[in-house]
């Protein structure tokens, strides 16, 4: 990791920029939208969650199809060639918090049980795009294998948005770490208007019980970040939190980069210690918009999977999934 030699141009509203770069090497698109079972992803594939179990990589991605955005599954042995399996969750019934979208399926294995926390919302834009709209809520399902089948647990309410807080319109799932006898979830939080986004920590000792949300997020909502994927680097005893940054220009707000924050203490983060991992400078195929990251160790490298619409597009739709690489071990600059 080295300090950027180029001055980073400021955003027009003054939101923070990153002082450092940790440049990933982009491989390009590895999963294209459009050919999923039942046209499930004919409008796009995005918001990915990748994990490994017993030598197989599993990817949950938001498949934008005829009925809405549904968490769909694809599997791979090499992170490059993927076999699409189709949606793993169905929409809830009218009146449910997930009646219009069941997306972004975050998994955590505890013993022999697999837990999934997913984003549910009763609000979407008009057809055909059916883009999920606020509130973004965290909901729960359970399974006995990494590929499901998944059973929704309507009786379990992990946490919800709360008016007047930093998570008034978004309280959606994120990466889970078991730490000192409790589970920590680095969840996405946002308040509006205007929309300010950040990451915070939810805590529980029982994965089938409510979580307690920290009174303050890990960094200021001025950072404008959302979604999390963590990696622990044992060589320097440091946690690296990968997230997507929301930028702004004359086209409005959109995901413009993958950023990473680092800390030796899961409970304490400093917004000064962050770097750009992937943006228009080092992405081969998408020159404006870079979506959320999911990282997974593969041999001596860390894979960074992400979504993007390609070229100069900043659209929520017609996105594909790309793959970039970081060599291990990761090294943070001295503080």
C-alpha cells in the first residue's frame, strides 16, 4: 500500500476523499447478467456476496428479473467460471417487510447451521426495473448447507430502521465476525434526507435473537460508504474492511469506487486510514461506476469481486460481476 502520488480531485459537495491507494489488479467480467434460470437476471446481476466452503465458491447476487430483485446463487471452483442456480428466496406476501425485494444474502456458518441475513423492502420503483427503495431492512433465514434450501424465519427480527437515528432509512446486513464470545455484524446504515451513509456494528450472542446496535457508527456518515466485506491479515494483525463508496457529480450520486479501511481493533476505526482499491483508474471495463465488493482468500491472493454497469454508465441496471486481485499479505502504511 502506497500513498497516492496524484492529488485526488474533491467531490463537489466536499465529501471526504481517500489519501492512499491499494491498487487491485482487475481481471474483468466473470459473470454476465441475462442468462439466469427463468430470466431471473435478464435486467442485471449485482450486490454480490461470495464465500467458500469445502473447495467450492458460492455467490449470492441480486438477480433483477420479472418479479423483482431476488437473491440468486451461482457456484464456481475457480472464481472465474460460474454456474447459475437461480433464486434462493421468494418475495414475501403483501404486507411483509420483504414483499417487494429479497436481496443481498449475507451468510454465516455456525456449527452445522448456515444463517443468512438478507435485505428486505416493501418498496421498489415501477416495473420493469423494480429497484429496491427505502427502507432497507435486515431479515433472517436458515439452512443446513451453503446452497440452502433456505427457510425464512419471520419470527426473528435482527434489527430494523429507527426514525431519528443514523439508521433511519437503512439498517441492512453486512459481514459477521465472531469476536470474544459475541457476534459482530458490520451493517450498512443511512439516514435521510439528505442521504448520509456509513457502517456500524450490531452485536448479539444468539444468531436467532435480536441484535443490539451501537449508538454511533464506526466512522462518520460523511464518509458515504455502504456494505462490508472483511479480511484479517495475520502478518500484521490487522483487519481490512472493504466497502463501496458513493461519489457524486453532475449525474448525481452513484457507487464510484471500492474503498478499504484498516484497524487492529474491530471496535475502533479511524476514517483517516483508508485507501482506494478499485475505481475508474484501474478497472478495465467500467470507467465511472464500481459497485459493492466481496472479498475471499484464494491461494496467495485476495479476490475482490464487485459489480458494475460498464463503460461510462452509472445505471443501477444491466450490471455484471467483475473480479480483481490483491497479492497477500496486505500491508498497511505506518500510522
